[in-house]
């Protein structure tokens, strides 16, 4: 049962991450050698950084279920389960810190990339995709902070961890970028 669920979740993660990396390989669209600048930096480069950060951000879909699975089955998987669980926890803490900061950076850098590219191309779909990234970050932050009421945190967790907002965001970004 655990295995089936784990496999399904991992598969979904791979299905989201692989097209993103394939897309990354193809290079950015509008690659006609004439790139707008913002703060002295090419917006194309900012777009590439944001995209790579976003790819890192969604690897959480593979790490989290794998972490939960290894933690649950540590007795069967490791020779020294207690030690291994401690190590896993340390890796998870570090990984999640990276998840928060790199995802947040993806939103800021992606926003600058979009703003700088506006005179060239300003379709609503880019901004709808970016709004999805903002929503993911906001709900992620609300989940972590203690001050909002429990109801708000619960709703945020739901929006953040179910895949609909994320998939819609990625589809919008994909389609907008041609
Ligand atoms: C573009 C931005 C982001 C994307 C695409 C994203 C995506 C995801 C996904 C898909 C999960 C679910 C992993 C799973 O359980 O399978 C997750 C978990 C999580 N994210 Fe994000 N995230 C983003 C930004 C953030 C930010 C900025 C924060 C915090 C400031 C954050 C905090 C969290 C937390 C705390 C969890 C773990 C929830 C749990 O324990 O079940 N995320 N993220």
C-alpha cells in the first residue's frame, strides 16, 4: 500500500520535473540575440536562473515522499535505523531551508525577468504563471509562520501541497514561453 502510493507520487513528480528539464535544455524562447536588460543584467539570464531555481523547487515532490518512506521503513532499510533517521532529519531540514529560499528567489528573479522583458512581450499568461509562483510562495510562508489562525494555515497547506496550483502554474509558464 505504502509502496503503491509512493510510486504514484514519485511518478507524478517525475512527470512534472522531466518536461521542465527538457525545456531547460532547449534554451529560452525569443532567442534572437536581442535581449532587454534590467539593472545591467540581461533579462534572458534572469529567466534562466528563475527557471533553474523553479526546477529545484519542484524536486521537493520527489524528496518529501522519499523522505517519509525512508523514515517509516528505516528498520528494514538501514543497518542502524536510529542513526539513519537522525541523518535523514538533518538532510530534510537543510533541504527544506533551501526549498524556502530558492523558491522565494525564483519568484523575485522571475518577476524581474518578466518586468524587464515587458516591452518585448507582455502576454497575460506570463503574469498568470508568475502569480501562480507568488501564490505557491505565499501559501508556503503562511504554513510556516505561527501567527495566522490554524484555519488559514490548514488552507495554505492544502493549496500548497495538492498539485493543482503547481501544475496550472507550470502549464501557464510553458505555454506563455511558447
Ligand atoms: C515557486 C515556489 C514553490 C513551489 C513550486 C513549491 C512546491 C512545493 C510542493 C509541490 C510541496 C509538496 C511536497 C510534497 O509533500 O510532496 C511543497 C512543500 C512545502 N513547501 Fe513549497 N513550494 C514553493 C515555495 C515555498 C516557499 C517560498 C515556502 C516557505 C517560505 C515553502 C514551504 C513549503 C513547506 C513548509 C512544505 C512542506 C509541507 C509539508 O510538510 O507537508 N514552499 N512545496
